[in-house]
C-alpha cells in the first residue's frame, strides 16, 4: 500500500476504537517500535478530560507510519482491537464521499479487520468500519478509499462475490439526502400500486378485473396468510407510470362490494418507515409549537365568588387582551 497521496507524503495516523484508559504513554510504547515519533495526542472531552476513544500519532517518516499501519492494525490494547487509518485532515475529501463505498449482507463474523484485509488490495483506505450494536455486527459496513478509482475497482470486483459463503453487495455510498432525492424521483415514476381493504374472497383474477381498465398489468398479487386466506391487500404492477397514476386517482376511495378501497403508490418498507418517522416528527414539532405558543399565558384566579360564571370571568379579563378560553372550575363538594 502506498503512503503517498496528493501533496506531502502522509506520516500521521488515526487510531480509533481505543479503550477509555489508553494513554499517550501506552501508545508511545507500542508505536515507537515502528520508528521515531513526533507527537501523540489522545483526544479528550474538554470538560471531563475523558478519552473520546481515538488518537493521532505523527511519525517523522511516512515509511514508519506505513509500517505501523501494516503491522499493528487491529492489535489488542487493554482488551480492545485498535483501528488504525491514515489521518485525513482534509474535511472536503471526507465530506465529498469520493471513494466511499457501502457493503451490505456481511456475515456476522466479518469484523473491521476482515473488512480491511479484504478491501485493502484495491488501494489506500482512509477509514473502514463494520457497523455494530450491542448484539454484534448489523451486517453492513463502509470503506472509504483515498481515490475514486480504487472505490470503483472494489465495487466492480467485489459486488456479488462471496465473503464467508455469503454474497455481499457493494455499491457507491450515498448520503441520506441523495437517497431521499432518488426516492423522490422514483415516486414520480412509479408503476406498482398498493391496494387494501379488499374483500377476502377477491383473488388475483378479481383484482386484475378491477384494474385492467387502466392499462396493461405486468403482475397482480393478493397477499395471503399461512393458511392461504387473503389478508385483504395486494399489488398491481402496470407497464406504464401513467396507467398506475390513473388507477390511483380513479380507484382510491372507491367503494367495491361495500368496502372503500385505499389505492396508492406501493412503497418499500424502509420508505414507509421514513415517511412515518417524518410525520411523527412533524406532529411532535406542531405539539411543541403549540406548547411554546401558550406557555406563560394561562392565568390562575382563585377566591372567586360562587356567582361568578365563565361568561363573567371572560368579561372581566377581556380588556387586557384576546381570550382563547375562560373556565371556572367547580368547587368540590
């Protein structure tokens, strides 16, 4: 692996996944074996001074940094495998996503080291990580190459290959904004229609008869449970987007044999989850806005005479501003 890149040769390493108790002295003792070191800094929280779990090591010579990367990556320090990468201080390169790839369907035994060893043959790796939770690998990870060419070679070579007897899928990494933009484009060009509130005795033939008036259908499917009973919904895939769109416009809300159909664009599970999450966040924000709007404008009035009713209460306080509600609480017996 070459340690050179645009500009000066790299001589600085990023060391991540550090145990909280790892100190500069421990890192110096280990990494000085590779060659003379200019500086070591364990990054810490400004307030608590606790380790943030990563450090930077600057060598005098790029060759020594490369030796440390090649021979010490994923070594164990205080019971945890460390993760060493070239330190990339250019935020533009990190944020651009150039050279960043996404790998999914990883077998659970594939860890950071295995992923690094597999993809390092394609070029200089800036960062490499298998995403994990409390139960272990979540089955996907990321590799960020220094160059776009290395990433493209990794994609063309590894996509569809077997890793530990499981086919992996490798593609260019896309940000959330890019994925949402693509979903928006696909949403405007949909051909697959979701139909629910169907009578349970309506089968594929009956569903096709309902929708064939809008155009040629490529597939029609009624979803069923384990016993073969209809679950009351299905999918109709049209040949053209215009046909699917007309089916949604004409059939959504239409009564069929006593039941109002819901007909809309078919969405993938992840897309539905994102939309539900977005709606929940909107409702949450609206609720918070209402609370903020009315916070501090409620008045509590006590020692009222029994003759005072809601109308009188409103009349007495109306000179001071618009009243949205005025209510007298009844005395408890």
